[in-house]
């Protein structure tokens, strides 16, 4: 499992670390890769106190080839944020076909459709987080959801589609008069 973001309360990483002991009980071979800067030492300390340090690797901030290898190696992306816009890490994870477990905040529900392209919970719902992580790993629909996530990005969030939408908007505005622009 994979998390990428600024480590701290806002991104929900403490909720994630908090449910890892229960997840390990259900899936003893599970491993979490947590990438990001921020409150790394506090997160390491928390995982040690929870006794899950052997199931968590803290990577620091990752980019490029290291991030690509991780996206190819993992099957689930978890981002239990309390506040978001449209997180690029989530879009990247979906573009690799990862099953996403995230929250119903910011722009996330515009791209993640619950039980279709990923799983959504309320921010702070650790019981729901545990349940959806287990479903993302062990559920019979995980491959279907991962492919649906990939397709969602391919069809609606790729750069070519964005450029075409912007060009269509510009064309729709041709000939429209905006009056005088500037100051006298």
C-alpha cells in the first residue's frame, strides 16, 4: 500500500497509521510505503508505539523513477485527507490502475466514484478506512476498480483531453465582444 503527501494531520496519515495494527491482524504480510515530507519523525514514532514499524517504510519525499517504481509495485493508494483540492498523487495513482481509498473532501469525489473507481469515506472515519483498505486489497472487484480508475484518468483527466477542452472553450468565445479592456 502506498501513501504520498505531506505527513501531518491534514492528509490523514495519523488515521492511516492508527488502523495499521488492525490491518496487520487481518493481513500479516501487508506493507505500507509512506512517502512525503512534514512530520516524518512523529509518524515514525507513532508506528513504533503501535508496534507496526516492520510493516511501514517511510520514504521521505520521492519523485521520478523512485515514484514510478512504487506506483508499479503497489496495488492500493490510500489518502485519508481532511482537506484537499485535487491531489496530483491521487490522479497519478489512478493513472497506474491502483485502487484508491480516500475521503469525500475537495475535488476527490469528482474523480473517485465510490465503489466504481475507488472507495470513499468520510474524513476521520477510521472504521471506514479500515474496512475500505481491506476491501481494496481482498475484494473480488479490485481489478475491475483499478481498471475503472485508469480509464477515468485516461478519458477525463489526461493532458490531451484538457487541452482539447480548453481549445473548445476558446472557440466558443470567438467573436464575443468584451467591451473595453484596460484603464484610461
